[in-house]
């Protein structure tokens, strides 16, 4: 079958590698892809927010199955628009429509969904832009730390956590005043949960699901979890503190009730569900849902997935019996190499050296570009990720860090404490 992966980051590079290994995959396309994905398939010059260009590509390349990497096109209704154009007939489109994508696109919707369905999550109060003084009064009545969240998508910048009441009040005024436009016209003020974060990923058809291995992401830019939040600076899988008991709790209290709720609430859903979780005193809570895979979690997770990702998707998409997921007992790690100024003001165009093959390491491209003449330059905040699988986490990390030492570009920085 012909497969199209939509997106162009490290996540899509890792998906492209995995899908290309499937015996079911005849031709693989990635739109827009990046210089790394072109090793596994043909890159297509696509704008994911331009529905007709996606519809054309589905037709022109006789795509049998498409996978959506990033959230924004899903939240904006790419699936629904393609359905209206009858562009999805006889095709599997792996990514939910707008009704399912609201789980990521509206934190208020997700919070209500969890409350209605008894899924453990932090308590929260919702305020809109007519309720600024009420929100400020609420902050004055509760104890720090304060967790403020823009309701909508805000490119990973929509969550503020502070113990400073004055700052919290200022942030509330700015958020509700429209810092992120419509995305922050509504905010949540959430109870602070003090615990350890990890993530679990499912592929689902809205009724059945298969579970991928859990991972942990390192969100802050600096060692020791300091500095601003990023898209993710590294990941590991498995996660040391997640044992069988915790997996069982996540399965019975979070994953199953979520999928059952899709059925109950008649939410059509074919795609990934990313459960962003936190363990507090031995109990799991949902911090957020995403309706796609994570980046850089995908890189670590795909390297441990032994069964055929494409056949899992096909079975779900066609209603066929599900084959078991096979997961390697080995450990994976991913270290993200970032450009000067990331996350605030990433610089582009630095020439990358040392990109040839290194034993035991897979390099995934996130933000790179091939210049005329063939050299590769940085083209985004997160530039490359070095991933490795080994018998132990420390060995996998050793490989990643050896690669990080080998690769050079001006201003490159990365966290030195992933997995430690
Ligand atoms: P989110 O965008 O909802 O994933 O939030 C970004 C990050 O903020 C999470 O990965 C957590 O580190 C942190 N966070 C979000 N909600 C809470 C909460 N209720 N308590 C503590 N930390 C939180
Ligand atoms: N690494 C977190 C995310 O993809 O949302």
C-alpha cells in the first residue's frame, strides 16, 4: 500500500523509518518531510493547513493510508474537510476529526470530558475574558503554586506555573486580555499536582485500542529541569518508576475509560491518543491529552516497537482482528540538539558537520534543510535528535551523547542530564 505521513519533524522522521520497514508499505511519501525523511520515502511539498493540496496529494499518489503527525491540522478540522470533499473514501486516515481533536484543542473540553467520565485529573476552575476579576479573586483565595492554562493551542507556551501571586495575577490579565488570541480567551486555573510525569500512547479506532510503550519527556530547556519550557529536549523509554502496577492503573482508570467515553459520547476517533500523565503518591492523573504522537517521545518509542506499526493501523482502520503489540525489553533514549536561542528565538542557517553514520545511534532530523550543493543547515529550534536502543538505559545514553559530541553546528546546545 501507499502511505503518506503528514508533518516534517523528528517525530515524522521516526515514523517514516518505522513505516518503511513494514512489508505492507509499497511507496512512502512524507509531506513536507525533511532531509532525513527523504532517506525512507519521497518528500512532497505540502502545506498541511491547505486542505485542497492534501486532498490532491491523496489522489495524485494513490494514498491508501495517511498519518497526521502534528495537532494543528487536526484541531482545525483537516479530517472533516477531507471527508466533505469525499477525499477519504477507501482510504485510512489516521488522525481524529474535530470532535476528537478537541481533547487537545480545548483544555476546558478535555477537563469536562474527564470529569464526566470519572477519569482522574487535577481540579480546575474555568474563567473567560469577562471574568478577569473573578479569576484574580480566585488566585487570592488559593495557595501557590498557581497553574494557569490557556484553553486553546498556544504552541506549547500556554501553561504558566508560578508561586508568585503578583505574577499570576499579571499573567491572568495578559492571557485573558488575548495574549494568544482566541486560544487564551478562556483559561483554566488548575490545582498543582506534585509528582513525576510520564506518557502513554494508544492507537485506537474509538472502540478498540493497542498500547505502545510508555516514555518520559524532558520539557525544560536546562539541566535539572530549569529554564523555559520547550517542545521536549529528550526522552527515554521505558520509565524507571513505571512498574506493572502503575501500568495496570493507567490501563483500567485512564486508557479504557477514555476509549469507552469515545463510544458513549459518539466521538468518532481513528488515530493516536497521547496520555500525558503524572504519578502522585502512587496514583496516576491525566495532565493533558494530545491527539497525536509526541516529539521526541516517538523517536524513543518507535525504536522499542518490534511489531509492525503499519499493520496495527490497518487493522484498526479496517476493523480487522488486532495483532498483539510486541515491545523490546531494551531501553531507548533520545537527546535533542537545539539551535542557538531555542526556545525563545531560535537561529536558522547554521551549517551542520559530523552527520555521518555512528555506530549504535540513529539520527533523526527535526529542523534541518538541505542547501544547494548538499550541505545540511539548521532550520528550526530543535534541529536533530540522537536516539539509541541498548540493553541498558545508560548504554543507550552513552551512544546518544557520543553522537552529540560528534555533531557540530554554531550555537548547538542540548541537555546533559537526559535519563539521569
Ligand atoms: P501541558 O501543556 O498541559 O502538558 O502542561 C505543560 C507542563 O506543565 C506539564 O508537562 C507539566 O510539567 C506542567 N503542568 C501542567 N499541569 C500541571 C498541574 N496541574 N500540576 C503540576 N504541573 C502541571
Ligand atoms: N514532547 C511533548 C509533545 O510532543 O507534546
